[in-house]
C-alpha cells in the first residue's frame, strides 16, 4: 500500500502543477530552502498546517513558477531534507503544548525530473503556533493560508480565521459522528443520565445532545473462541447505540465478559481464502484504531489493575488490532503467503480449558483460539519485516 499512497500523491501533484497557480493548500518552490531561509521553511509549514480547508497540504519543491511552472529537478539540491531531518527541525522549535505539525517528505519522479513534496498532514490540533520566537517567526502569532497567500510573519491571522482553527480543534466543524468519536476519546467528560433497569446511558458534559447507551439484548446468544480464556465464559449480549439528539449515528454489538467484569463492543471479522474459492479458509477477529468500534472499546475500559484489567487483557490476547485498514489488507496478503508455515509459530502457546458447550464443535472452537494466537505472532513478524511502515 505504500506504493498506492505514492501514486495517489503523484496524481494529486501532477494535477496541481497543471493548474499553473498556487492555492489554499499547495505552494511551489523552485528549490529547497537554503540555510539562511530556515525561518521561511518553518513559517510555510505552520501556515500550511493551519490551512482553512481541513485537508493535507503540500509544499512542492522542484517546480519553477516563474518559468511557466516547469520542472527544476531537486536531484542534486544540496539543501534537500528527508522526513527525519524535517521532523528533527520541527522538534527543536517551541510549539504550544509541544504539539507540532505532522510532516513527511515524498519524492516523485516525472521522467528524468525529480521533485520533493513536503506533505503537511491534516490534524485536529490546530492552531499550531510557537511559544518562543524563532528568528523572524514570532511567538504566539497564529499563521494561516488564504487562497495563495500566507499570513505575514509580523502579523497574526484574522480573528474569524483563528476562530475557525479553534473550532476545528474542538470538533465543531466536523459532522456529528466525527464529533462523537472525538468526544468519546475523553471518557472522563461523560456523565450518567437517568435510566431504566435495562439501559445505561451517558451524555457528553459539554454537548449533552451527544449520548451513548447500551441495552441488554435477550434475543442474542452465542459463544466465540475468545470467551474461553475468561474465568466465566458465559457472555451477555448488548446493543450499543450512539445518538445525536434523537438521530442514531451508529449501532454496535456489545458484550459483557467474565460475569460482567468487562464490557466491550464485539470485534469485527475478516478472513482469507487460501484457494481459488471465495470462502474464508481462516478467519480472525480484529479492531482498527480510530474506528468507531475501537474508540467505543477504549471508552468503556477503565483499568482497575484487578478483575476488569485481567478480563480486558485476556480478551485482547485473542484480537488483532491494526493501525489502519491498509495494514489489515497487507497482513491478509502476508497470511496467504505464510500460512503454510503456521506450525513454526506453535511454540509456547498456552491453551485454556475448553468447557463443553452444547451445540458447538469444541474442536473448531479450540482451533480458532489456537489460530488467534498464531495470528498475533505473525502480525508481530509482519510488522518487523515491514520495518514499522504502518505503525501509528
């Protein structure tokens, strides 16, 4: 998927170059910033990080806007920086709360011409600003970009623009579900609402129109392999509903594990076909970070160092957690290529006692549990082989 990301950026950049003008999230430079222009580099990055269009921004280096936007290859540019050097450059600067723009450098070839693109990744932690002066870049000035112009170094953005950036930080510019997910990350700011005997309901303290509730679903029953390493293997199933006013934003399946000691949304399921047929030969349970399921999973978990923590940890031993959906898809390809060697991963795997449950093939349950432990080992190996490419 790294290649896919590269091609996406290349297409985007090619389209922007063809416009032959700068815009509110992209800028062109003929060459890399020289040593005496470090303040310009910092200022440009801050302006782009505080863009008002809520997206990734690009500083495209190797395009000469004064020569009809022709290429000026950076291949031999002595001032070139890679991602690590740029991150180190920003780390040395004193940003408010220590929160810095997230940047990366992509190299793109157009025939014999090479250009570099500084990608300033979209973030909800705006506005970015310094707390100490850096050369001509002033502390506490909030810079942004409007159309093709940056806020001058000796000025601050207009009040309305600064207000927009703070609204972005607090999720006020986002759709309701995105705001809900942002608020759920602060479980300490949610309060209980009066409920009936079968419903637990909470609301966000500062925007009580956002609520989350869970209800026992007596119609659901069933056992999954990840229940069998709990002290009490018998689950209770729930519906978890997220609301904005009276509008349901999401509905998840929840379950109470280990006799009610731990509560979580149930994980998703995916699998791999090892043959030409389209059915799954092996399947796994998973979460993806920053998904609704994972955020709600973390919302309900309150580490106590005792029963809840033990139940949580045992559950997570059986569940894969991916940084992104792209990582999951790459891992599936890795499974296809390496599952034939699964016996190599069997060492030091502990299996719990599998209490017999009527109506279930316990050999299948046991195999699913064993596979879940192999998946965990293979995911570690996969990430090590990728050199951390997908780590968040």
